[in-house]
C-alpha cells in the first residue's frame, strides 16, 4: 500500500476543515437581551464618515448599561480582553469561518478558548474603549475569514466589504420572524 505524502495529507485535511466549517449550521440569536429593531439604526453598517475608523463596519445596538450580551452563535472564543477603540472585547470564531466581534462591553465572563453556544451569556453592555462618554451600546460586527469579493463596491473602503457580513440583515431577519 502506497503512503500519502505528508504535504498532500495536510492540504487535504485543511480543505476538509474549511468545507466542514461552511457546512456547520449557524443558529443566530440577538446578541443583546431585549433588543429590537428600534435598538439600532438600520443604515449604520458601512456608514461614512465614522470617527478614526473612517467607515462603521458593524452595528451599534443600544441598551441600558449592564444589559446582558449573549453569543449570537456558537463557536470558539479566540479573544477576550481589552483593546484600544473596542475597549472590553470578545471575539468568537463561529460557523462559516466568521468572527463575531462584541465590543465596548462593561465586562465579560468568558475566556480564551472557551466554547460558547448561541444564546450563552458572554458579557454586559458598556461604554469602554472609544464609547466612553457616549450612550451604552454593543458594537457588533461579523468578519469573514474567507473573502467574499463580490461584495466589493465603490463606497469608502468598499474593497474591505469582502471581509464583512452585514449584521443588520441577520438582525432584521431575526426580528421580523418574531
């Protein structure tokens, strides 16, 4: 019996992992407990101008400080800590190789390499990072690790759209089905 070269085996396993990542179901739930369509502005995704980042690459979901933030989908926590503009941040790698970014949290109760399921509590709405002095909210964004080049357009930073999923579409679908 002929053995498979290590490089070919490695590439095959990588391809299989990518395919499985896309086949995983993606249950989706609201990241902010009690939120509704009136909790966010329906046209805030890719809004320009938006402070130092130039273009707003997510959605701000407004809620009272301390309101529970739940994981919108299951996945692996790949970061839980503090970063500049985001303040207290949790980053979850979910199905379809998408990173779910939760920023400005008052606090979080998950850790690096924790596994989370959709609807599981991961933190609370806050005003950390560049949200200090502003109304409490969760900045929620979805970043795709597999680019979607068909989403590129002529907007400011429009070439970066291939790395983002519009979370407002998912939220609108969720709230319209209730």
